[in-house]
């Protein structure tokens, strides 16, 4: 009887210890929260091995894990409170957000990560922004500021032909013919068939040639006019100055050809009557 009583006593004692412990565990579990979800790219494809870190902002406790092959993650048995959620993955922009987890909450979240731009892509984006800013500044007649914007754009993206073109045009407006020529030649190298570049270069060489003719530097003027003609053979006044330069050099055939082209392109020009007279004299001398 004593042994039986002892056994009953022991069993009763264990039961007292065991069942209250079970009850406490259930209450605690009901109070806990959890956070599950997926990490996807912008095409809704799962991102595996993304780093997930959560931090309880009240206690400072931090937990972390990696996403599965399906991009899934799960944090269970979390104390209720406010958490920060940070997601990182090489080659993608990081994600960070705060979330309130109430008692018993079990939200499922979907986090989309955008791909991180490469250095080249970042430079291109910044260069295009500078280019647009340069255009706006030029339209406001803020030429110096526009030039600076285009300069920075081509530093970041040297193959941005449009920025070189605009630099050349602005330099030309500033009277910086050499810098304009350099910028436009670079633009032409990048976009050989761009008509705006060819027209601008033709204008630069035409203006240079006019200055050289005024200084009576016929040989230099003639070579410069040939460059202008090469970029825009249909400009009447380039042909007119070529006719004059060829006449000064005694090259009658070339002069006749250039003057005739001028009359064909600009028959009603103020110089037309004078050119016709020069042509008659040149043809008589043949």
C-alpha cells in the first residue's frame, strides 16, 4: 500500500508540474507573431539567396536568413512590435521598410527588387540628365551654364554625340571657333551622317574663311572654303567665296564652276549681277 501511495503521489506531482507548463506555452504562442513572404525581381521571378534581416526596433533584437530557391523566407515566433525589414542581394537595389507586427499577426509580404544600375548605366543616366539641363539652360540663354552642363555630360558619356553637337554650336555662338570645331568633329566621328553637325562645321569654316580673305590670306582661305564646301556643297555663299578665291589664284575653270553654282542656288542674290559680269570676263579669257 505504501508503494502504491508513493507512486500515486509522484504521478500527481508530475501532473501538477506538467500541465501548467503546457498552459503557459499555449498562451505565449498565441501572443507571438510571424512574418513570411517572397522576394521577386521586377519580372516576378523569385530571387534566391537574398539576405533578409529583421530588427525589433523596441528591443534591438536582430534575425537574418536567406531566401530559398523559390525566393521564400519565414520568421516565426516573433515578439509583437515594430520591425525594420531589410533585403539585400548583389546586383539589386536594397529594400528597407518598417512593419508593425501585432500579437498573433502573420502577414505574408511580397518584396520586389529592382536591378542595381551598373557604373556605365549610372553615368549614362546622369549624362542624359545633364544634357536635358543643358538644353533648358540654352533655351533660357544661359550659355555659360549650358556649356558647363554639356561638358559634364560628355565627361560621363564621351559617346553622347548630341552633347558634342550642342557644345560645338554654343562655342560657335561664343566666338570660340577652334573649340567649336573640335566638339563638332567629335560629334561627326560618333554620328557621321548627322546633317546638323555637317551644317555647323560648314558654317564654322565659312566664317573662318571670311576672316582669312579679309586678311588677304587667299591660300588659307581657299583650303578652309574647300572644307566648308565638303560639308555643305549647296550653300550659295560658300560657292560665291570659292569663286572669288579661285579668281584671285588665277584658277579660271574652278572660279567659273563656283560662280555658276552660286547663280543657280541664289539667282536673285544682290551679288548676282556682279557675278554674271565676272563670269563673262572669265569666259572671255579662256
